[in-house]
């Protein structure tokens, strides 16, 4: 082990990363993501944040278990249903507090934070980290990354440029706005909620 290598901590906003993969039209391999960024130093920890339905079913449990076996620390929050004035039901859960908590309470354990999200809400925490002498890398896709977050980071990485290193071959996600063919399987996948599609993307081959 190189004692001079920077200590790396990886923080993945699961919902944001899934949306990025959907925009790109190809799926990420979370083990390859872990290996790619860990190779830039000595990995302290990798956190993965995701919403889950309650009760959690076998598919979602296999997904979170697979992440744990890869070496991730998985943080979850239950999806909550809400109904708008038109009677439309939506499911959502924010894990921003969990991400910020881990970013700021573990600063003495890493030198570089790799944050996989484009959410502008993380601009201020990133500025705080840099003020504490930490290097911050933000990785997402340009159309989903706020200018403020990109400007606050030391380095911005376009996940689309890493396709050869991080793609999970053999499973394609429904593409958003890229003009790609949309067959029956694509339409069926689009009808599934986020957590279901993500779970199906993580089979037992890992």
C-alpha cells in the first residue's frame, strides 16, 4: 500500500445516478465504478444512497445486498407516497441529509471525496469540504449537473466519457430523449418505478 496515496471516499446518489444512466441509455456497473475511482488512491469507504419501498421485496433486497457484497456501505430511506391536487400519486424519498452527514462527519478519514450526483443542493457542502482542505470530484452528466455544483468542485468528470470503464454490458436502460429505438422491453421497463428497474439491473451474476 502506498502510504502517500490519497485516501478516497465515494458517495453515490443512487436516484441521480440511475437517472443519468437512463439519459445515456446504458447501465452502470457499480463494481466497475467502485474499482475505477478506488484506483485513484486508497479507498476509505464507498457509500451508496437509495430509496426502497416498504415492505422491501426480494428483488430490492438482492440489489442492496449485492451492493454490500461489493464493498459499499448502503444507506436507505423508505419511499413515501404523496397525492397531488389532480389525484396523481408519486413516490419519492430524499437522502440529501444522509449524504451531507456522511460527507462532513468522516472528513478526517479521507483526502478526496468523489461525489456522484449533479444536484445543486450539494454546492455548499462541497465548498465546506474544500475549505477544510479536501479535494472534491463531482461525477455526473452535463445535462444533469448544476453549474453551481460543477463550479464548486475541484474536478468534474462526465460519466458518459467513462463508458468503456464502467458500463454493465448486456443490459440497456430506456433512453430519455436520445432518439434511440424504443421496443416493447424498453416500454415495459419505463413503466416500472425506479427501485424496481434498478433492482432488475443488478442480477446475481455479481
